C-alpha cells in the first residue's frame, strides 16, 4: 500500500521524537527517519514539517557556522514541543492499538 | 569565514536547484522564505554527496511538497514566466493609476473617469505631434512646412488607430505589445519634455526668430500699435496685406473679412520689415535717425530702415484691421499717428497699388457672384458672374 498518506499523519510525531533525543539539522533528521525504516519519507515533507513545528513553537532553531562550507540549521525541541510529543505519543499508541485490534478481529 | 565564502563551497547543481525552489516560493514573505530555505545549502550538499545529484529531483515538485508539509497554501501565486510577471507589473501599475484617479475624484467630488476617457484621444493627437516634431527636428523642417503637415495628418491617423486598438501595438493584450506601447508613450512624453525645454512649442525657428526680433523692436518703450501678434501665412510665407478681386477680376477696396467664427481676420503684425527690406527706403537724415527707434534693419547691410506701418480702416466706432487692402505708409517710428489722415497731411497712409491690375474672371456653376457695384438681391442678373449661370 501507498504509505505516503500514512506518513502524513505521523510525520509530526516522528520528527518530534527524533529531535527529542538530540538537536539535529534537517538532512540529519531525514536520514534518521529513513534509517529507522520510513524509507519513503520525502525530504521536502520533513523540511516543511520542521518549518510548521517551528512556526507553532514546538521547535527552536539555531545556526551553526561551518568551517568548510555553508552553515547548518539545527532544530531542538521546546517544552511545548515535548508536551505535544507526549500527547501525540499517547494518541498514536491508542490509535495503533485500536487499529491493530480491529485488524486482528477481522482476521479471526 | 563569511557566508559568501561558505556559499562558494556549494556545488553548482545545489545552488541552481535551490534558486529554482526559491523562485517557486517567491510569493512568500521574505522572512518566511529565508526561514524555510535557510541552511538547505548544507543539507543538500550532504544529500548530493550521499545519494548523487539526481536525488535532488524536481525543484517544482520539491517546492510543492515543502509548501504542503509546511501548511502554506499552494498556488497563492502560481509559478509564472517573465511575460506573466511583466503583465502583472503592468496590471499593478494600471490598477494603481485607476485607484489614484478614483481617489483624486473623491477629493474633487467628481467622477474623473469620463475626463480620463476624454483625455485619451487628446493624448493620441499630442503624441502624434511629438513624433512629427522629432522627425521635423531631424530633417530641419519647420512644423508649418508642407512635409511636416502631411506627416502630422498621417501620424495623427496612425496614433488614433493605435489608440483605438486597430493597429499594432494598440489593442493587443500581448505582453510585447503592451511593453512596446508603454515605451513609445514614455518616449513621446520625453520628446514633449524636450520640446518644452528647448522652447520649441512656439513654432518653427523662423517664427521664433521673427517674434524675438519683434519683441526686441517693441521693447524700446515705444507704443506698439497692435497688442496681439497676428498673422497669416500662405504657402509658408507671411501675408502682410490682402488684395481682393471680384469675380470679374477687378481689384476691390474696403472688403471686410471674417473667419468661420465671425472673428475679424487680422493679418497685420507691426512693423512690417519684410516689405521694407523688399523695397529699400531712402535713409533718414542723421539728426532724425538719432531720434527714431530703429525698428528694422537691412538684413544684408545692417543699415537701419524705416518700417512700413499699416493703418486701420474705421467704422466710426472702432479701428478695423480686417478691411482690405489696408493702407500703409513708411514712417520713422512704429507708433500710429492719429493725425495721419488729417486734411492737408502730406504723407497720409495710402493703399498701395495692387500687385496685379486685374485677374482672370472666375465663376462657379449655380452661384451668383456679387459685386460691389450691384446689389445681388435687387438685380442678381446685373452681376458680372451671372452670365455663366445655366
């Protein structure tokens, strides 16, 4: 199945979860998501999500100058972002459990 | 290390890709745009190192995805080419102009749109004039010369057709046509400014030189009999007097001329140095010369000449300069002598001999010509021209 639609719903949650561990720059986040198994995630979708979360106050950003090339823009999570992450984590847990149960019931 | 140095390390394909993405997002607030695209150079550089340049993909698609994920409404302003941008710019300028007119109309409590609509054809004529002025200036023509007049008629016609949208670039909504029209109009404004700056609106160089001379002549504190400048030109030459002939070809005296509005036709511009130059006059005695205003000088020798001064006819109440031929005399100064016609005056102004003793008889089918010797209503058949009446 096309996972793009599914990804849309969980992109906020997964991005917040990645940044929650340690601050990261955009491509770093993309790579981590892909390495974790979300291979279909689009770069632009991640950057757009970062921008939206930043505008909503869930993320902070800061620029780190580089010696060898262009500067990097890092994102970190804010307390508001942590609150959002906690809430969404619970929502997702509940939602996925429900969906799993439905699917198991259908098969049974 | 400055940002510029840092950007120098960005691969060209990354820079190009980002430039395209930024252009797709050009409608965004600059702050938002920098927010959303800052730092992408570094990330894309890493991406290209890891996955190769092809991983960048399509910038348009990328921008679309970025927009969607960031929750920015897509297509607030769809991607546009140069022509569309120019069109948009022109539309915006037009809208601003309309708004300005509306605002001014509010201030003046009148709707100015009909006024603007009415002024447009006027502008079409003015810009045609500007074009002809430019051509005439290049060829050294006078604006009253035949080629300039013919050109003006053609130019006004073409300008009107363009204005009415019948001829390219008028009427076309194509971007090129609009730009060409704008440039032409702007150039016309520039030319008009140049004519104004060079004082060329007053007429040809000949006219200007002449009126300068006239002003200088009148600036000595002497009374200039005719306050307003008058004059008629025929075939580019100044008309100083008119000699009418009747249909039978005989010279007439005391013919009153009026134009289509019933305005008296006054050809006199004092003093008449032209005819003076044409017929050299006996010089004044030295003591008289010192007293006299030098109104005219010989063009060749610079010798002072006496001007020819035209005297008016009279209807008992007013002095009339529209009765022809006008009497004149050569006198030392330019002021009219009120006693010039007094009895016993030696050199009373006189009507000069007509240039032609008689001219060929003329007729127009079906038109009874009048002659001063016969009243047309009383006995039309007595008129000289009626012989040709069918």
